[in-house]
C-alpha cells in the first residue's frame, strides 16, 4: 500500500509555525493564539550591543606600575613667629593678660601646660610650642633597592620624610639630594627589601600619544588619570632649563613628583606644575621630560648633587631685527649681552655682541637651548663655540668651568659730559653720567618705547662699538647709516642685566 502524503499540518505543529513566523517579523510583532491577541514579551529581547572600535584600556599598565608609585609625606619643623607687638600663643601678649581676664586661665603657667602654652624656659622666657608643617606629594621607585624620585618643591625644608606605598605600608626615607634648577629630588627608603620600580623612557614621546598619570592628588592616595601629550618644549619660566611636556590628564595638588607613563609602562615625565586660575585641574599640566629627569636623577643618586658646565655669559634670544643688524640671514642663535668677568667665556675671548650659533657643531636655536647644552657638559671639559662676529663666522675653544651661584658685572667708567642730548629719530633723550650714557627720557608712543627702552637704563654699546659718551652714540649711529644698515643694535644695561635691542634706521 502506497503511503499518502498529507497536506494537513497538525495543530501543534501549525501553532509552532505561526509563532516562528511571528518572531521572524520582529520583536514588535503581535501573536494570535486561540483567539487571544497579546504583544511579544521581553523574554525574547537581547541586550544592546554596539559593534564599534574600542578605546584602549589602561588597566594592564596601571596594574603593572602601581606598586612602584608612592605618596610622599613631608614633615618640616616650623619656627614660630617672633613679634612682641602681637598676641602670640605663649608669647608676651597673652601671658600678660590681667588676672580677671576670661582667657587668662588658658595661658598661665599651670593651666597652659596641657596645651603647651604659657610654659617658660630656664631663662624665664616664654616657651613656645613646637610647630610642624606637613605637606604631601607623589613619587616613584627607580631602583629595586629603594631610590624614590619626587619634586624638589615637595621635599624642600623637610626634616622627616615618609614614603607610603600603594598598599598603605609606610616607610621612613632620607633625602639623598635635590636640584632646585630642575625641581627634582631623590629619597632613599631606609628599609632593606626589593621594590617594584619603573624605568625612564628612552624614546621621546610624541604629541598626541596616550599617557597615564598616577599620583596622590589632595592626599587621596593612588589615583589614575589618562590623557594625551598636548605639547612639548613648554617654557613656563620656572627655571633656566624649562622644557616641559604638556599633558591634559587630570593633575592636581598632590600629584607633584608623580610619574606620567606611556602605554609601555615607562616614565615619560615627572609631573611638576599645573596651569590653573582656580587651583584645580583645567586640563593643562606640565611634566619634566624623561631625558632631563633621568640624567639629573642619576647624578643625584651617584653624587648627591648636580654639577653643570659653565660658560659665563649673559645671553638673549635673537630677533629678526637683531639678525638684520648683525648681518645674519636668520634669527637663530643666542647673542651675548656680556661675558662675565673672569668667566671661561671671558678668558677665551668671547665678547659682548657675539652671536653663538653652535656648540661642537650642534646648532643653537635660542638662549634656552644654549643654556641646556652647556649645562650638559662637565667642568673642565672643552667645547668648540661657533660665533658670528663683525659679519663673519669664527670658532673659539673654551674650557668650561663649574656653574657658580651668581656673578657680578663690572661697573661703567665715568664720562665727564653733562648736557642732555635728544635722539629724535628714536624718541630718546640721553645724558652722560659717571656710569656711562644714560637714557634720560623715552618719548611716549615712540619707536624706542615700543621696543622696550626705559628711562634710567644705560647704553653700553651701539652696533658692537662700546660707547662712553653721547658723541660715541651719535658716531655709531652715523656709521650704521653710512653702511646702509637697516637696523641699529643697542646694548642696554638695567641694573646688572644686559640685553640687546635693535631699532630700525629711519629712511631718508
């Protein structure tokens, strides 16, 4: 018997087919079963999921570097103020209150003892309570034996240092050395054990690179923020070797001395300063580059101090006007305002008005670059200084010295003239003095005023020619006009500082 194919679908199967079809129409479909109409339920829905490129996670980096990042707690003994005319705790003011005064009991010799007030030394003078100032910052281990990097401004004037690890362990530390010029310092943990540490990056970071900052903002402990490198080579006028990395990762008070990492877990900078009108984060923070920090830290660990080469010149950046006045095609290099007397530059024959264009073949863009480059040399090391003088290039070999604290500048020789002499072209009025040619007046709105000439300044030289009288100034100006110079270079002294200013020569 031949089996017949059936065109009838059992009710059970038909219902199943209807449900499947309804689901196929979408989650908003309506299902009809045995005369009852009901909406689909959420049991058939799926969680939302967006298929899109994912941002990198910083979790692996943070997990690896966090044990190396610490909080730095600093305690400094403060000297109490001494002012006999004010009411100070334990001083002559409150101690001399009348017996019936309501505050007297807090400051007498007996009642004040529990507060530390009103006590007296053996010589009978009031004994002031000891006061301690506390501050907090951040830092990080750079060796497994406990050397910690932080900022100089975090530890300055500190008498006791405590390093707090990310697990809460507190360790006493001592100061190894500090360098105020770069705002770096190194501490050494007293306890002997192996610590997790991090390395400085050897490759320069690029603008736009992701970075992670780890530190101790507001004393909260290990806090992680992320951002990018916003700029490089920032000069915030905090010191002679400013060359900061700018980042937009959130950095606040307490982050000072903490590290900023790249995604490989290497330190690309030491967080040092923030730009903030309110004192909080506005997305502009500055970090000392790894290249600078690593060199300074190594010297502090090895020697406890940083020794820098010293050329001994006052310098300033070139401008287009100055370059034109000395005959240079581009405004690059650093012009010597004055070599300091007895300095390596002075002994080697470098003169005021020389433009330093290179050191050992390395071209100089400006004064900051020159200062950093010379500082990287060791004392007694010789350097070939390329200069531009009197319209030609020259090389001078200088044996560098050790950078001292400060230097004085020689005084000017007397002149002997007395009359005022106007230089109407520039808006200047000059007068001779015992110290040289002084600017007696600067006309408001004049070219000289626009270029920054100020009353009371001394004119030291004009176009590289030393001037001792007003007549010398006039002769030098006449020579510049005869030579068809487009600008005249003035060397100006204000106090002990020298600078060069170029003034365009008026046509006709």
